[in-house]
C-alpha cells in the first residue's frame, strides 16, 4: 500500500472524531491501523486518558484506556538519542560556572607608586543643603492645604445656600 494512502487512512478517524465518533470508530476498525491513539478493540479515540508511565525500570510505555469500551492498551515508547549526548554536569556552588584559570604572568612590571594628580576646578563645589529641597515640599503641602480649604469653603457656601432656600428662609421673609 502506498505510504500516502496509509497516512490518509490513519488520519481519517482522527478527523472524523469530533463530527461523528461512531463513523470514526468504524474507519479505525476497518483499516486495522496500529495507531496508539485509537482503541484496537472498538476504534474509538484514546486521547482523553493517555499518560506515560514506567512499566519496568528502564522501559517506558504509553498506557491508555478507552472511554467507550474500557479496554486498556500499552504501547512502548522508543528510546531517544539521549545516550549520544554528554551527561549533565552541575555548576559550581554559586550557580555560575567558574571562569577558566589563567596562568600567572611571571614578567609583569610592578605598578608605579607615583600619585596621579586630580584635576582642579576653578570653582569649589558646594553641596546643596537639604533644606533647599524642603521648601518645595512645603509649597506642595501648602498648595494642597489651600485646595482643601477652598473645597471646605465651597461646601460651607452650598450648605448655607441650601439652608437659606429652606422653610426658615421663607418664614423669615414674612
């Protein structure tokens, strides 16, 4: 059988499963495909309860149980190419790899002991007092206090005008 036809026949039940599960099971049973995602007994899709477990010490299998008929199947998982790679090595205790050591240089000249002159500026730098930054915060506080005071005054005017428009204001005009 042509490989393209075989792939089509194996994919057909998976495509039909959402639309018509019984038709998908019929196609899976008809093709007798050795697809681990399809139940070999009834042809239903096993994707719902599939999990990987260790059957023996070094053997890994895909164990699946059918939700329709309850049949259990296990398919061995092929070993990968992990043995071809070097084993994992832990890093040093600090979590970072230690830098490679370099041999000490034997003929290094001693450092000079002559002091390096510092550049001299024409104006002496005077640090700013912290008190100079505080007036701005006081200004902010005073601005906030002023705004709150205006709000209080406006609220008082509203309550006064509401009281003046009440029954007592009407009676006082008589």
